[in-house]
C-alpha cells in the first residue's frame, strides 16, 4: 500500500480490526519513510450493487456519492457523521438484500428521506428539495406544511422525547 503523503510503498500495518458486522477490515498503517499514519479499509469483493436511474440506465452504487449528498444536506447542522454513515450502510444493505442487487434511485431517495426526517428536519427539507426537484419557493412551503401536519399528528409522548 502506497503512502498517500510521500508515495513510498514501504508501509506497515500496526492495527487491524473488523467493522460493519465483520464485512470490512479497518487497517491503521504507518509509512516507514515519513512516519505518516493513515487508514485503509479492506472489503471482500462481491457482485456490484446497482442503481437504476430514472431514465432506465444502470450504474454502480457509489456510497461516496450518497454520502456527499447527505453531507451537503446536513451542512452546518448538528448531525454526526456516524448517523450519515449509518444511512449509507442501511441503503447498501437493502440493495444487497435484493434479488439482482438492484434498486431504483426513487427507492433509495425514499429510504434516505425517511431516515433524514427522523434525524434532522432541516437536512430533510434540503435533501428533499434536490431529490424531489423543487422548482420554486412554493414547493418548499408545501413540504414544510406537510412536515408540520405530520408533527401535529404525532402522539404527545413522541413529541416530548425531542
């Protein structure tokens, strides 16, 4: 494994541990030349997860693309990265459990939207505005009104937990 700082190929592993239910190995590495410490992840090779786009095209699921979209939605919000990683893992898991390991972008968007709604309503509205392709301010108003109606319908015990 090359060092990301100096490109030296002489690095060593000084810590390894399983993560994500043992499906991934996290390795801490040390460059023997510049002493830079970095992390790598080792995953077993599986058939690819596939996303079916709105126009019918199929492409590989890209966890970083989803995570970047979530990071934009939660920008300047008090949402921990671990919560976003959990959403991405959930989506990956649901795709992997499907026959053919395929899922539509619409289904992925709905999973993400439901999780964000529980996590942070501002991030939810931001993500929904892109996913549902809001065209003007009235789309935002309608979505916020819908959120407020849902909030009023929740039992009092659920509201108090927040």
